[in-house]
C-alpha cells in the first residue's frame, strides 16, 4: 500500500515577498508559510508520495536530502494537523 499526500481541495495559495499565505476556505482559517512551505503546498496540487515530494524540493532548492526529508516531514505533519494536507492510499 502506497500513501499519497495531496493538499486539501479548499486550500487557496498566494505568494508574497519571500513567503506565502494558505487560506483554507472550508474552515476560513489562514496560515502564513515560508517560501519552501509554499513550494511544498504547490507541489501537492497533484497527489505525491512523501519521497516524490522530497525529490521535488531537493530539485528546486540546493539542500541535502537528509535535511530536506526532516524539514518536509515536519511541515507535512504540521499541515496534516490543520487539514491543509491529506493522505490517502493509492
């Protein structure tokens, strides 16, 4: 069984100078995110596995895979708590 991550359908993203805003239309809550966080959420427009997501981030930013894995895991876990990112079995 493969777990795929995707952003919530009610999520709207806006890029600002060096960061972004994520608005969850369903809950009417908004969140500020870093530029990298915005890239992660944008990458999850289409479902991806966690490893595919880390691949996308390491391709976009000059970062070691181990560091990217830890950072992406922390961000994804935080977003799952707020229902910005959902997971499903593929």
